[in-house]
């Protein structure tokens, strides 16, 4: 007996061990737990994090439905969703079938200790879309566990901003992962206590005033997430740059020329009135090392944002950072040991922050950047657009191949094309 066609959907699947992408027809997910929602997906992102699985670097040995960036419409809700659902995250009482939502790439309950303090990516119920146990977003439908804590309602947002939110779905999709992650990389660096002498103007440990301060930062990796990190950094540095005696300089680094060109086009678009307050140079690796040295009399960068996820990038970050500097790493790193020793870390008094972005907690700040920077996040396929194109699942195999080789930028899938 064959299944009813209405209950089936098209999805992008990955097969082990590596580089094997197939478009298949599988059953539409159903509500399993009372806290679940089913979302009909309008657009899904292809991300650098999909590449770790694609390349076989994640030690996964079962096929999976790919993707973890999705925007869509709620089509079914579990029994936990009802107007009387008080004492729980607000969406359990307000979310309705038909509402537009964007989902962070990990599940977060909104109720545990980690969620309440804002470390939502380490929720005690945390799980990731696009793994064998939780089908991903490169599909026509997805099941969202703990949906009242996980989802972000764009319908509610549009109501609360009196319809002011006329942002394209392709742009709002960036809230699922890469924009919050880029902003997180910048926040993690700029809020680090070791930057306080430079930012406050009081020498460590806060006794003597410090004239002629220079803040030197690097962004390592200019894929879509690196670009978001650079744009987020420039946004956050606006207040800092307003101070008279603080010179700010940023070097943004990628060995791939087309990725550098994209960053340059984006900076040319957003630079505008702020240009004189902050030097921003896009550079290849060797050129960047020289620049960081010459800018700082050999000292190196106060902070380095690592947005690649391999050991060559970590080595570069360690090279670039100055003693008492900070490496804010959001690249997803794999099993091989990191390329520096305890002695290296000791010898630089270096600080390291690694790990997953707490997307749900970063939403408000990321949304602020998204709204402000529609000139780069709003369009598709223009010189200064972060998003390169929207394609159908029929182009999934080709898109994974191109993205893997850095031969295209951010690609979105429309599962209904
Ligand atoms: N921490 C998180 O929560 C989180 C979230 C999303 C993505 N990520 C990770 O962020 C990373 C970047 O994602 P993306 O979508 O931009 O991927 P991407 O593969 O498109 O970009 C990586 C870029 O790094 C460049 N690169 C490679 N080696 C380099 C080196 N030694 N120095 C400088 N640049 C180098 C590549 O040329 C490429 O442009 C990935 O590791 C991804 O998994 C992490
Ligand atoms: Zn992603
Ligand atoms: Zn939680």
C-alpha cells in the first residue's frame, strides 16, 4: 500500500561517509511531544556548519536530513500550546497555527538554568537540527522540539513594531544562525575584561589613566559568518569609536580572493560617515600579519575573531593576538588537538573563548543589526549582498559542491521551487 502523497515531502539528505547529497521524498514529520510545533518551511540556509558533516568530519555514521537554518509558518502545535499555558515561555500561550517563525539552529527550552541566564545553546534539552536524531531544515517541513522556548515569532514581532518590519524572509532567515553567531563573536571579544584598559582608559588594574589608546582587532575568515562578524563588530564599535582618543583598526582576513572582494564590497556600502573613525582593511593572510605588526609596533591584535573552524585559522589567530589578548572563536572545531600548547598560552597570557552561539539570547541584538544593515542583508545577488542566490533542491548537490570549495557565497533553498 502506498502512502498518501499529501503526507510526503522533499528533503535534502546526506549519506555517510562524505560528499554524498541526495534529494529524497520522506514522510512529513508529526507532533511527537506536547511541546512540539510543525513548521512548513519557506526558506532554508546552506551554512559552513553543514560542510563539516558534508566533508565527513563530524563522526556521523547514519544518513540525515540536512540543514539547521529555517524560516516558515506554523502548521501544527502540540497540546502544550493553549491560552491558559501560564508560567511557561510566552509562546506556549500565544503561538498560533499560521504564525510566521524563525528557528535558531539549536533547540532551547527557555526554562532551564542555562536558558534563563542567556546561555541558550547549552540548554539542558539542547539538540541540533540536521543530525540523525533531529531532522534538519533543508526540507519542506520540520518538527521543532520545545517550540515555545525555541522559536521566535515574526508575527508577534510585526505586531509589536506596528507593521514596521518589512524585511524579506531571505533576510530574516539570517537570524536562524549566521547573524547572531557573527554578532556573538564580536560581543564575546568586546565584552572581555581584558579589553577594559583600552575601552575604559584606565591602565590595568584600573589605577592610571591611559592616553593614546589603540584598539586593534582581526576577523579571521570571511565566509558568510565572518562577514556577519565584521558587520556586527563595526556596529558594536560605533559607541567605542565615538571616543576622541581611541583609534580603532580592524583587519579582515581570508585567503580566498572572492571572499575578500565580497567583504570589500560590503564595507564600501556600509563605511560611509564612520570611515574616518575606524580603519578597516581586508587582507590575505601574509599581508594581514604584516599589517597587524606595523599597526601595533609589533605587539599584535587586542582581540581576534576566529570564524573559520580549522587549525590553520587557529594558528593564525594565535600568531595575530598580542599578549593579554583574546581569541573569540566561533568556528566549529573537530577532533584534532588545537595547534598550541599550554606553554604557548602561558607565554602570551592569552584568553580563549570557543563554542556555539546562544542564538535565542542574541536575537534582539542581531535583529537590531539586521534592521540597520538592510543595505547588505536585504538584497540578493548584488555586489554588496551577503545572500548570493535562492535555489531549488534540484541544485542542492551542485550548491554543496560549490560552497565546499568557497566558489559561492550564502545560498538559500526554496523547498517549493
Ligand atoms: N559557533 C557557532 O555557533 C557557529 C554557528 C554558525 C557557523 N559556525 C561556524 O563558522 C565557520 C564559518 O562558517 P561559514 O558559513 O562562514 O563557512 P565558510 O566555509 O563559507 O567560510 C570559512 C572561510 O574561512 C576561510 N579560511 C579557511 N582557512 C582560513 C585561514 N587559515 N585563515 C583565514 N580564513 C580562512 C575560507 O576561505 C572561507 O572563506 C564554520 O566553522 C561554521 O561551522 C559556528
Ligand atoms: Zn548555520
Ligand atoms: Zn533550556
